[in-house]
C-alpha cells in the first residue's frame, strides 16, 4: 500500500479465507482483522533498509480456537515520483518541444492533470492552412489541371468538431463548406488562411479540418484537385493563456484522400484561452 502525501497511523488488513470446492459450494473458513499500528520511528528510509517486523498471530472473527493467521509488516519511505496517480496523464507523456507555455504558468503534473479533463473550456482554436504543394500542376486524376498554364486552386473547408472521424465529407455537404482561398495560375500557393473554432464553456477533443481543393475553370466544369483531412486532438495542457503568448504547433501534412497524385496540403494550429466575455456571457465595453 502506498501513502502519497497523507497521514496514517493504523491499518487493518482484512482477510477472507475460503475452502475452494470444485463440485460443491465453497466453504467459508474464516475472516481476520489484522490491525497494525504504524509508529513513525519505525519507518525506514527506503525499501532496501526496511526490515520486516515480528510475526503477529491473529484469531479469526468470529473466534475459532483451531485457526490462526500469521502476518508481518514493514514500512518505508518512497520517492515522490512513485506517487504519480496516472502515468498516462503525466505531462512528460505527451508534451514535446522546449519553450511550450502552459497556462497557470506551470507544468506541474497536478495542474496539468486538472487541465487535461478539458471541461467547461473557453478557448479558441485557430487552424491555418499553410501551403498547397502541387509542383506538377495535376488534378485528382493525376492529369494536368489545364491544357496550358498552371492550376487555379479554389479551396473550401469545414472545421469539424461534431464527427471528426467520420468518412469524407462528414456531416456537411461540400456546398456548405466555407470558401477559404482562391488563386490563379499557381500550382503551389502559399495560403496562410485561418479557420477558427471557439469553444464557449464546452469541451472538444478531436478536430478535423476538412478541405476540398478544386481547379477552377472558366470555360468548362471545375476539376477536383484533392480532398484532405487535417485531424488533430486538442491538448489542453498546451493551451496558451492568451493569443499573444500562443505558439503555433509544428506544421504538418493533412491526410490526402482518394487521390491519384502526390499533392500535399500543410496546416498548423494553436489553442489559447479567451475571456468569457468573447462568448457573450458578460458585457464588456468596446475599445477597453
Ligand atoms: Ca481544369
Ligand atoms: Ca483551371
């Protein structure tokens, strides 16, 4: 038994002994209450130096003269690191990169574990489309976008927190996607457009920025260039206290869906706290 930051003077090792029978029902043999006092002076400094105490003899409850149980005990100090409640929630398990900022100005595991629940959050998530990489100027078929000249990429997107893992296109139809970017005669445009989601007193786990890229054509139908899923999980331990101190996460590739080409789409995101007033919960004057 580990005691992590608490006090303890008595312990009862409650023992239940049964005779196991495979054919008939088991017979209860006896129950024991093995009560120990823990004198502070008997606590060893570590497991190596901890000696077992003398053997104690216990009679069952209710009393039975024929059955005895023998126990012994040792008590020793443990390092605080043995007291981590859940290794899966330790910051070291998921936080990478020097210079990451934590809200509350700390990286202590206690605070981090509280944040990890992500309940009742007032946060904003900015997802930035960084660049489309289509050096060969091809459409979804793998053939050139246009007979002459480069592609004319037209990008629509939907930041999906409702069914982020659902198959393409997810809960919205393509015409419901938001227009994000348009360029003419450019195969690999730098996009630098943000799509934002604000969480007002709720929670969010995974997000999927669903992106639909078309080659726009004036004389004929538009050609699809590619569909992308930019999926990530919000890490509440990396939420910045405000937008000015928030760092962008490293740029990553979105997942290309159903494409006969090697076109890439890059994105990055950042997450930061917002005042509750930005959720319309309380009135604050403008230009403050
Ligand atoms: Ca075309
Ligand atoms: Ca075109």
